[in-house]
């Protein structure tokens, strides 16, 4: 299996707001872009906030995508599943 080099890596906060009540949540994300492979973009998300009332969010979540735009589309879908809006 080929090992690809990391072109870019960044640690960013990702915020989302609950649709109904307006409660905020935050994930600490590590965005990694490699120079090859089927899905060179990965976002490793770790829950970094007070747990919202009555909703159980996963502690960690990993997203793999072909490009950065597709990765953020998957982030939006992930938050929509739990009733949050990506901000």
C-alpha cells in the first residue's frame, strides 16, 4: 500500500447551532489533505463542547472525501442528521 505525503494539515473549530432551540455545539477538527489516494481529504472531528440537552452527538467522527468541498458537504449532512445547522 502506497504511503502519501501530507500537503496541508490544520486544526480548526467547527460550530453548529441547533435548529429549534438555538443551542450551540463545537467540534475540534483536524483537516488533512494528502497528495494522492482515492479520498485524499480527511476531517477528524472530536466533540469539544457541553453536550446539548436531549441529543446524543458522537464523540468522534471521521469524514473522507475526494476534495475539500465534498468534505464540507458531508459535514453539513452530519449536522443535519442531528438537527443542527453548520455555521
